C-alpha cells in the first residue's frame, strides 16, 4: 500500500480540484461569496462606527 500512496494522494487532489471547478461553474460559490462579502462589510462598518471614526 505504501508504494501507491503518491498515486492515491494525486488522485484525491485531482478530485478536489475538479469539485472546486464544478462548484464555481454551477454557481454554488457565487451566492456564498456575496453573502460573505455583505457580512464582512457590515462587520467593518460596525468596527469603525464603534471606534468613533466617521464613515
């Protein structure tokens, strides 16, 4: 089994990369990134509003 460790690892990496490409192509990632972006902007606004800095 040890002699196949490299091939198994390479196969797993290829499968993960293929999954990431499929997720981007089917539009799964875009709504998630939009939601993260909105939440991050709200977080930054709250931090600066609490420190007395103007917007």
